[in-house]
C-alpha cells in the first residue's frame, strides 16, 4: 500500500551502511546465509525494538520547480511550495519464524503553494494503513537523506515537459529504503542518521540469514 510524501510515493522500509558526506550508499546483501554474527532471533528483535522506538518524524519540505522554455517565445517560470509532514511507524513485528516484517504507518500532510498542491496531492491529507514485506525479497538496502530520495524519485518519474525540482528538508531526515524484487521499495524515516545506519546493518544481516539478496550473475 503506497503512502504519498510530497509529490512522490514512498512505500514503507529501508536499510544501508555508512553514508559518506551524505551521499547515497547501497548495500547488496549476499544471497548466501551469513555464517557468523548475531542469530536471526537477536537480529529481528533489535530491528523490531529500534523501529518501534523511532516515534513520529515531523519535518517541513520546501519545494522549488523551475520551468525553462527553449522555444524562444516563452518565459522562464518558478513555482514554490511547502509541505509539513508528520510520519510514524508503529506496531512493528519482526517475526524470525516467517522472516517477515509487518507494521502500521500513518502520515499527516499540510501543503501550501503551487508546487505542492494538486488534484492528486490535496492541501490536507491524513493517511494510514497496515503494511509488511518478506525479507527474502529484499535485494538492496540504502540509507540516504530524504532530500536526495525525493529529488531522485521525482527525476526518475518526471513527466514530459515537467520542470526540474529541488527540495529543502528541515530538520534533516534520513530514509532507510529496502528495494524489493518485483515490488516497490519500502522506506523508514529517521531523524538520527547513526540509528538509521545501525538498523540498516541489522537489516542486511537479517536478509542474508533469511536467504534474500541479489541473485549472482551467471557469468
């Protein structure tokens, strides 16, 4: 089930190693089970406890769209807008017997400005739902600043003739993203970058123990 944050949809969950100067860093779990490290039970309890302890993540995202006309008859246009969001994940259950993580999420958003309000993204929005995913389908784990995640998501889904877009997120928020095979990624949001990376490391280990990860290249 998707939930929309700004003008892209983030789908619940995420993971990674250390960030170098706030640049995205992707971890590819091995497809072979790990032979050392904490047990699956200990790892899943750590993930469950840390995700349940995050609490609400509130932030303001400022959006700037720039339309540039190159046909010689138009004029450049800049649109701006803001979105105040409060996102929270609760009731996290990391079940070692099924290698599955389930949770409940809710998000409240207040939008203002031409760059953020539209028919698909109303001025007031209040969403919540139950969600979950099997660790065996996780192929990559990524931690990155939410600003970077939003800008990359917009760029990858930018419609024809749409402007370039930039975001400013205050306070800084970090997205722990799990990229799933044949499904949209799941993201968890953190205000603490160090905690996001600790959970990402545990998530990679759990994925390996559950037999997930990218399939090796045949040649």
